[in-house]
C-alpha cells in the first residue's frame, strides 16, 4: 500500500468520529513513519514499509475507539512549543492560549519596574501555561521564578520532562510542588497566579465527547456546578499574592457571571472576563 492509499483509507475511517479526519490521519501517519506532512504530500506513491502497517493499524483502531490523537502521539503543540502529554495530563487546547497571552500582557505591565517576576501555575498538568508564559517573559525581565504545582505526581513527571526539554533560558528558575492546590505552597509574594483548574460540572462529564472522557477526571471535574476549584483558589490565592498581584483562571463559557461574583466576594479588584478567539468567555482575572 502506498502513502496516498493509506492516507485516504485513514480519512475515510475517521470521517464519522471527528470533525478533522484529514488532520488526524496526517498526524498519526507522519508520527508513525517519522515523516513530515510535506513529505506525505510529495511522496504519496511511495510504498509503506510492511513492518509499519501493523503499527498504523493499531493507531487506527485506537483512534476509532475514541482515544485522542495527542495521547497516541504523546505530544501536542501549544502556543510556541510542542509539549509532551500522557493520559495522566489534560491535553493542552488552543482556548487556553487566551490565558497565556493575557498573562504575558498583564505581568509585563504590572511588573514593568521590576527586575524579577514570580509566577505560580496552579493545577499545572503538562506545565504548558507556566512554561509558555515564562519563556516569553524571560526576554523582558532579568529573572523569572516559576513555580509549577499539581496534585498528581504522574502529571508532574510529564511536567518535569517538558521543563527539561523546553526551558533553555538561563534566567528562568523553576520549582516543582506536589500537593492539593496551595497545600504545599510556601511563598506569599507571587506577582501572578495562573490556573486552568477543573471546571466542568460533575453531571456533564458523562455527556462529553468520547475522546474527552479519556482525559483524567481529576483534571476535569469541578464539582456540582463546576466552580468548586474556582472558589477554593479565589479564597486562598490572596494569601500568596503580593499586594496588587493578579489571579487569572480559565473558566467555562457559561461561568463568567458566577466567577465574577466569586472574585468580587473575595475582595479582588479590577475583576474582568476575557473572551477567547471564538468569542466565548474564557478567562476571569482580578487584582489582590
């Protein structure tokens, strides 16, 4: 079987399970064969090595079962980097880049007179938020102190791999903390606390598309109304922020009003909701 035939076969297989059958097919084929998408297009008449066909069929079957492409390849592109992922981590999504961009802009403005900035990425998972923000800010400040915290030691293992692979800047200092939210966080002078916490209502999780249900419930389940973690973070974050420091969290598209009330109730000022590129409410933020 040549590459063109294989690609068309994969596209046909995936058309009923995803809105992006061509993309899924390209990613899985290129990952397995170790080629680029350009090579896939240019050398379509080339025969696929027989020893690779069995591996490709396993990937096809796994995808048809609903397993996310990112888990099958072990990686996902996010912002300016490729992050390692595993079934123990939430898969980074483009929506979360809204939080990254907002944080970069706010921290740059908030700390413009400082030489060092201190950032906490809470519920960090792969570390995609904190790492992405720190790498950009390393060009703006003499030192970036980044704390990455998560309750899952397995997620933290992936996060540590991403730090090792992606942070090459000498002026970024990274600390890792395992614990439930602020349980083992000692610092009380962060300039910014960033988080993509679990925010899906428990009753909604069984109704999510099949591939999302392969992701860790620990990273999805936000309790009865989806806002348990937003409340808990808002209640404690001020104890770990310097005066005027900023809290920024990703939220669900329908949680802006309640999240705003939660931050205001806990004494945050300049509370604001930021929309993502699709026009959905995506980030809630406020100043300590």
